[in-house]
């Protein structure tokens, strides 16, 4: 991912209280899980909805997307600002309009506003997810960003309600990095995957993170962080200093819903250039090393 110079901007945080390398593992690309349940890949608008879920932690909720099985775990991508420092989360999927809930652990997280890092992964035993059997969404490569003027698909949980799928369009970019899209999101949609077709295949290329503007205004937009940033955050030897300014558009607020050293290692099966073991613990030290703000 090219290093870009970002202008420093002011941003206010308030959110409905997380692309990679192409899959290098044929097993994951086929949705298989050796010795365990298998999952199909998302191909349609309806599949995008089925792959999404509500992510709930104490006092807040957001959205997430099932992105595959690796290391004997099912992985759900969301925003860091959705889960904060919580160690566990509840994931609500809707299958044929029926609510299905599973418990998950927050396995990995990275937050550094100056670099555009706002990602977290929740994981669980694939056998627990098999009774719901959602499809998984393919992740884009290390240079994946939304395409200008591209039509996109996403699914999330506005105001913490049931997941709703929608179609939109990339309308511009902030500092040639953060993708701005319409229609604008509402609290609860933070962590939703932003999908477009890449080489004819539905691919997760960004993560919905901000509302830019005022809720209810037609000229407001949504802001999405490219999955390329996630690859950068997860790369071995990720720099400890943050030389860039904020890639956050002025006036941006996070869309979480509130009802009241070295880069961390992620599994190679998901396309990361790093080592990972199912026994690894969440690498919160990474947040401090990167100068990220902890919730």
C-alpha cells in the first residue's frame, strides 16, 4: 500500500452502539474447513445480507461480516470502535428472518486514527456457526480499495436493529484514501463490509466507519476505510510511529450505536503475511505501540 500524506483534521467520535491478500488457501477459498463444517462463498445481494451480523458488546452495538474459516476458527470483521477493549461479543445473524445468536471472542484489534486503522476480528468455533450456515464474503488484496464511481453493496444494523442490505455508490475520496459513499449510514452500521464486484466476484474492499455530515441530510455521506489499511496494520514489523495526519474527513462521526511493536499476527489462510496460532491471545500491546487511542 502506498504511503500517502494526509492532512491533519479534526474529528468527533460517536457511533450503532472492522482488502486482504486474495485467499491463498484453496480450502478457505472453497469455504471448506478440514475436519469441520463448510461454508459457501457469498455471490449475491441476498448472500451479502446473510453474511452480515449485529455485533453486541456491553453498552454498544455495531455490524460485522463473516469472512471465512482459518486456524480452526470462524472470523468476523468489524470496527475496533464497535468492540473497544471488550474480550467477548454476541453476534446476531438473521437466517430467513429468524434471529440466531452466537457468542464470540474478540481475537485481534488495531486502532490508530492517524493511519486509518479501525479494525477488529471476532472469532468462534465454526461448529457453533454451522447451525446458522451463513455464506462468507471474500476479502480483497493488500491494494484493495473501493473504485471511484463504483456501485457497492453493504449490509448492517441501523440503530442496532435487524441487518438491512442496501446498494449505493462511491462518490468521492477524502485525501485519496477514505472512500466517501451515498446513501449515508446511521448509527449501528459501523463495521459493515463495503462490497463490490472485483473480476466478477463479490469482494469486501472496505469497512464502513463514519457518517460524514448530519444525519438526515441528503448531502451527507458515509466514510469507509479500505481493507488495504487492514493489511498494512497486520503486516509483520508494522512501524511503531505514525507519521501521517488523520485520514478522517472533517465532521466525521463513528456509526456505532449506544442504546442509552511488531504488527499482530493473523492467519495466513486469510491472506496475511504473518504467522498465527489458534492459541494466540489478543494483541492489545499493538494499540499502545501504534499510539492508538483505547476506549
